[in-house]
C-alpha cells in the first residue's frame, strides 16, 4: 500500500508555522521499501532501502512548506540487548528522477525483480495454478458469503472474463482483531463450503484472506474437496505469527 497526495507540499505546511511530520512504516503502511516526492512531470526525490530481509524500518518526511527533510528510521532487531553501536545490514538509497510515481516504482522494480522473492517465486518456478494466471480481474470483498461470491460470479458473467475473489472477514471473529482465531467461518462450515463449491462450479476462484497462511497452505484452503481435511489440522497444529516478518529465505518480503 502507499499514498498518492494531490498536493504533497500542503502536507508539510502549517498555518501555525510548525513543521508537520509524516511517518510511514515498513512493513505496514508501505508495501514497498521506497518513497518519492516529486512535482508532476518534473524533478523528484527518491528514497529507498535495498533490504532483502524485510527488516522493520520507517520513512519520514517533514517540512515547513518551503524546505523538506527526510529520514530513514532503522529499528534494531533486538532492542532489549545492549548495543554500543548499530549498523543496518542494508543500504539507504537516495536519488533524483524526472517523471512521476510510476517512474519511481519502475526504479524500485529494477532492483526488486532481481531479488530472490522474484527470481525464485512460485510463478517463475511454474508452481502458480493456471486459474491464477488466467484471472482477468481480482475482486476484494468481505463479509457474509451471500454478499461476496455471487456478486463475483455476476461480474464474471458481465465481463466475460475470469473473476477471482480475495475474501476478507469470512472468519467467525471481529474484523482484523480476532486473529489467529479463524474457525469456524462466520456463516458456519456448511454454508462456507457450499459457497466455495458453487463459485468454483461457475469457474470463479476464491482465496479466503487469513493474514498468516501463505503459499501452499493458502491454495489448499480454497480447494473444496480438501477444505474439511485441511482446516481441522491447521486449527490444531498451526501457530499463526503476527507483527513479524519472515527472515532470509522466505518469499513474502516485497
């Protein structure tokens, strides 16, 4: 995720004469380890980190409407351990560009596509399912089954293209606050499984969002024939980590 401001300079000016400051965390508000501040089709400031392990950090900007300050905030791995010095295991990148946010994103892409999560991704290894590659539109939806999957099927019929769904708040707890307690589904197991079965019968696929299960487990959850076999062992055996990032060797560091 990111933020595109209509008038970035106005974010850093104050009628009271202060110096407003904005901070964006990674992982968190930012899906990329990069930030750009620019004039439309004009000069721009580019800041990034070439961190392949996804260490926690934050990007900050502040100003008075005329001048702008920038800061990359490093968060040591173990703040409880004593340290005389700290040196981040990655570089801070600063630069300029001519263009817009797409230009900045392309600069980040040139670096990101050379990293392990892109080079050795499931897509590059031929492990992505065919339906995923054929999806013509993704639909983000949440709530009860009746308001999530039938609209996706209707949209698919109207477009004449495969529509896949990322289904949020399918679980039984409050929205984004009950993790890692996912089961039972808020509509009950029978309704949940039948909704997935009907969507797949219409060739519309669904990924129930769960904030923790990725890769193979993610795909297994949406296979109707496996769902009752997979969910119960996960409920008993799988420990769901939150507020953490997979370290080197993983594939979920963008």
